C-alpha cells in the first residue's frame, strides 16, 4: 500500500482526483439546480480532505517507527 509506505504521490493522487471530481460534479449539479447533490459533494469533500490534511505531517516524517509494508502478521 503506497500510503502505508509513506509515498507522497499516493496522497497527491487521492487529493487531485477527489478535488477534480468535486469541482466538476458540483459545478454541473449547481448549473442544473440540484442543490442536494451540491451539499452531498461538500460533505464528501470534507470527509476526504480532513483525514488527508492530517496525513501530511505523517507523510513528511520518515522516522524509524514507520510501518513496514507487507509485513507478515504472526
């Protein structure tokens, strides 16, 4: 798992694709007057943005306590 390995591209991939989806879908929904979907998109965006924002310090810190990828559970 790329996020478990602290690979920054994975966080960027989640952020960019989510933001792209939200901007396109929200603007089309607003243009067609579907306010319920606009509200849903804003809630969905915040439910992804808040955890992603809390990940940024963790992604910057490459300490010895980083989880080992694909470690056997025994």
